C-alpha cells in the first residue's frame, strides 16, 4: 500500500483501500445505529427489553431501525473537512485543523437550522443533505465547542475538563490518511479534539484511536496497531490514563471468555479512555463483526459511542464486505456515507493527479470548495 502522499497506487491497492475506507465509515455508522437506541439504558434494562442475551439486532430509534446519532454525523463532517484539507495542501494557507473546524461549524449549523435551503455554495454538498438536519443527542460540550467561530487549540482548548468520548468517536477518519506519518495523524486528531474536549484524556484518546485506525488501514494487525499507539503516546504529557486503558484492554483478552461484565469494567465511568479500551477489546475478541458490535453495545455505558468506535476498528481491519449486509441495508444515510467514502478514497489515492487549475478538476472534486 502507498505510504506517502503522491505515491503510485496499483489497482489492487486502490480497491483494498477503498474497501477499508468504506468499512471504517459504514462500520462506525452501523455500530452507532446498533447502540443508539439503548444508549441511556443499563445492561439490566437492555436485557429486560431485548431478552437475556441482550440486544442482538438493530432496533428502532428516532422513529425507525438503523438511525444514526451525532457520532456518525460528526464523523461524516470529519471526512468532508479532510477532503478539503487534502485539496488545499499545496496552498500557502494549508492548516488542516482549521479545515476541520470549519467542517464542524457546518455540522453545528445542521443542529440549529431547519434545513439546507439557506446554505451557501461554499458549504459544499454534505451540508445540503437534508437527512443530517436532525438533533441526535449532541452533548453540551459539543454545542459549546462549536457554538461560535473561535477554534479551540492545544494552548487554549475548549472545555478543558471534558473527558467524554465524543471527540474520539469522530476521529476514525484521521486514521485513513495513510499517506501521513503516524505521529502527524496523532497530532491532527489531538488538535481537533481540543476544539471540544480539552482534557488530555479526551485529546490523547482521540490521537490514539486515530493512529490505531491508521495502522489497520495500512494492513497492520490490531494488536500491532495498538502497540504503535502506545509507543507514540509515551512521549506525550498526560498520556498515562490512556496508555493504562489500552494496556488493560490487551490484558483483558487473556482473561477468559468475553463478557458484558468485562466490557463494563473497561468502560468504567464512560470517559474517552474507557470507551477506547472497550472498543479495542471488543474488536480483538469478537468472533466476527456482528459479535464484536453486540458485545460493545450490551453494557451500561455509552452504547452508541462504544458501537461506533468498535465498528470503525472492525471495518478498517476487515473491509466493507465483513459488515452484516442486513444491517447495512437498513442503515440511515448509507448512500451518503458511500459517496463520501469513495470521494475520500479517490482523493487519497489519485488526488495529486486530479488537482489542477480551477475548472480543470473532475466534477466530484468541485463539490469540495477550496
């Protein structure tokens, strides 16, 4: 697989990467849709509603089966921002965190506007997707973080005490920048997390998660990708809770049969490091994608975030074809997710050859204004 921006991709490499990009985004969305309807329930309440084995299939949320939450919405806007950042990388104004912040502000508009009718041309096509104009449980931290035009930075983060999982849950797309060096992937994810979740646990969990996805997208094993994340975390101040959580997840794999109790132990109080650990554990021990996702969401913590994180890991690891077809068939927004995934894969594998003077780029690229 190509490892530097501008490298030549063979057809087989392009197809493999496209499958992993699709798998990452669809996997995150499917896991989110599976866990969303039980997000506020304890394990006992999940079992009371769905039987002694818990939730084993999609169930109704927001009016029908297969609906996503704000985790997927923000993940899609992460991809939109990354495509624009890639398109702009040869300009003197290149600053990816700013492109991502602008993308997240476009998401924030979908949470307060009635619909896409008033969107400007420079907002692009994703901001005009009407189905995204729905509030699906965004936290106060998200709404505050993106409530004005001021961008949080590592020096002056937004919500500096926030350790929740929402920043890490939108960070899988950073890992799909396979032409970037791993330490740069970590840095971008950490800087973008600081826009809403300024505590080191929130920021560094996002960085660790992104670089784990990065390893998987490049064909590494999950265990190997986690080990690389641990090595990159070790040089960053405040890393110990996140590193300990990942080590705990690896150790739990050797502690007998998977169980909801073990997932709940890893999840802890539902902070970003616990959800990251639980997702890594479920992806490692799951017999297949369906089993791994069901294990992730059948617990008393934030089930939507756990499902989204686990789904992206499994999708990046195994590709699109490993995801449950019946669940994909009911997934809200699937055509949009696929279109965005394919645009991203095209930009990453062929971008340098596609960029050119204004008006000369392919039609799809024009949908991401520079």
